């Protein structure tokens, strides 16, 4: 399943704030839809809601898709399916037909 790399976002967001010369207080003043807690979570790599993540990307001029991490595609073969078997084969308990 795809996920967002909040650590990479935190680094890019902090770099963008530095480029703009914004402190957290200044960013909060310039971007009224944000608050200090949201900005702090963003620069510390904490998980954000999808809405807040997109809002901060828009405010900072960052592409949200650049932080999307897709898992590597796994090739499905009969061998990989057999490796996922849950139960091991066991000998029959009924004996020699007695």
C-alpha cells in the first residue's frame, strides 16, 4: 500500500521555510489556515491528516506527489503462492486401514 514519507516532507518543508525566511510564528501569520501545532508536526516529521498535508504543500509550493512512497511491485508466481501456504502437510492419523 502506498504511503506518505513524512520525514522527507519534513525536510523539504523546513528547507522551504528557510528559503522564505519564515519562522514558525511568521509562517503562522502568513498562512492563516495553519497553526503552530500543525507547522511543528510538519517540520518534525509527524503524521498529518491528508487535508493538512495537502494544505501545507499548497502553502509552501511543494508537490504532494513527490512524497508518495509506493511499495515495490512483487511478482506473483506459483512458487511465491506456494510459499504462502498456511498449513504444513502432516501424515494421516488413521493408520494402516485398521
